[in-house]
C-alpha cells in the first residue's frame, strides 16, 4: 500500500486522514462487491465438493443467467419518469445533461451491489453534471437522520500496484491512484494520492449521493438483490449442471465392457472408438468369443426435475415466477391470477420506487443548490414529487374503462394529472395535457364573456 504524503495544513491533514479511512473501507468491501458482479455476469466460481466431478470438469463454469434475470426483471420495471410539480426546470435540465441515463445506471448498479453513487461535478462553464460510480469505485458514511452522506470518496483513476505477492495479483489487480474526497464544506481532488486542489463547497451538502436498495439500520448502504440465499441456490444449480454434463456424456456414449478376453491380450486402441469405426474382436486361444456388453444408460430426467425444484427456491427468494426463468407454465386463467403471480414483484418494485425516489430528489436538490451556489433548499425544490413509469404495461382499453367509471363516481378526477397517469401517460405529458385542458377551459370562459 502506498502511503499518502503528510499534509502541510490542518484542512489538508483532515482530508488526508479521511481519505485513508475511506480507501480502507473501499478495499475491505471490494472483493464482496466483485463477487456480486461475477454472479450477475454468470462468471462466478462454482465450489466443487470433491465427490462426483472429474478433475477435468472442476473448473467448468455452467451458464446460469438467473442472477441477471433477478436484477433485470426488477430494474426494467423501475423506470424514473421525472418530477411532478417541477417549477424550477429540473426535468429539462436532466434532459440537457443526460441525467436520466446516469440515474438509470445508478439504479441498476444498486440492485446488483446494494448501492451505487452519483456525484455532482463541474461540466461546461456555468453547468453541473452527474457522474455515476459503482460500489467498487465509491464509498461514504451515511447520516441516517438526513439520508445524506457525512463524507464520501470516489475513485477516478486506478493504477497497477507493485505486486510482490503473486497470490494476490488476481484479487487486487488495481489500486486507487486518483480520487475525490467529498465533505459538506470542501471537495478535495487527489492525484497520485496527493491533494492537488481543494474546492469550497457552497451547498453545505456532500456532492456525492448514495442510491440504495433495501437500506436498513444494520446496512445503511443497502443490500444486493442477489442475496446470500440466492447466491447459494445458484451454487447448488451450478454443481447440478456439472453433474448433468457428466450424465449427458454417458447418456450419449454409454459405457461398454468386454468379458472373456484371453489372459495377456493387449487392448486395441480402436476399441476406444464409438463412432465411425467397426470393432473387430478375435476369438481367444480356446476358440471362445469374448462377451461384449453395455452398461445401462444414465438418465438425465432426474437432473431436469431437480433443476426446476431449485428454480422454485430461487423464485421464492427473488419474487420472480418460473416463467421469468424460462420455464413454461400454465397460462393464467384471468388478469387477476396474472396479477397475483406477480404480486411480490409488484410490492418489491413499489418499495424500490419509494426508496430511490427520495434519494433522487436529494440528488437534484443538491444539483440545483450547486448551480445556484446557495446553501438553502428553495421552496420549489421541496414540492418536487418523484414520478415513475407504470411497473407493468398499461392495457389502455381496460384502464380507459376503469378510469371512465372512476370519473363518473369522482368527477373531480377529470382532467387531473392522476387521471392521466392511470392511463400510463408520462408525468410531463400528463402535466402538458392538464395545462392544455385548463387553457381550453379558460379560452371558453373568456369567449362566453367571463360567464356573464
């Protein structure tokens, strides 16, 4: 580990000490985070029990895409749509700086690793931008009272270390070289682990924000959707697929045996061949014919059933259905039964929207404050309401009929943003439709002489 040089003033000394602590925290969780990304990419190491797997197949990595399905199925249903009651131009500004894409990346990484980070940095003159960081690239200490970081660190460049221990080369192939330390009052830029610039932070808020999934008191920076149980099930399925691979070899090429070969006879290499050649076996010295037999073929049906049983366990842990994992299931008899099948996933998606919605509001609030150079949250920012696209695709015909009946019972719903949202309309389209309706009503009112 390369030690940072001693600081020359109190502020630099504090920032150096802070960076050392945060780099240590980042290093301690790096392997665990990488493990979750390995599962997501179906590149995880399947532990061998040393019982039934031939040595040549021990390092075989079965293709199991269940981890990515668990993440993608939820991520594809949690799509940030913008803010309602936006009077400060936040939605348009996010469009301008590609903010929606950054927030989507952070959301996806948070589902894999439990958390991700978004930093607010300088862009073009007079402009700020959002930068995403994974949990391997950034860390921080959370203030659970405010939901903001007390301080944080994000790595911007990595350097190969001077590896003297070859055994650890694969595990720690790179070490942080350049990074940024964020505090409420300062943002310190480190190059080659040395402070090169300290920039005052006028907002009084750390310019690095977490995006978490299922944060709790014991794990304030969230939990991965790929839980320990889900990863254990994938390990079980990986070993099962290895054994299935062995069974398939014997299924396609049954084992044969020969009885009655004369003592001292040498084995003809051609006997190892199963396809493309004809075996020629001569009589022994007594004129007897050797007996050629075949062992019973190994069935793979048991593996298919066992794998489906593991799939059920995985679905129970991740709120998926067997259909999400590629298994054919009976068609639901009604829309209600289809909804019931996805009820757990709906609840998970809804809770994720609520949790991440608060955090995204924190991000854009700090973004606006950094742009304006103020340390007070404007009233317009307090009114922002995070909006999300529908979790499941809206059937316009059925939804339209339901909304029509609701409007008959609740006339005050007509022309409201809530009413438009029930039809699957985006938040900005709903606000535009409402504005057009109100403008049309105002025009009609004026044409009628103001109601006189």
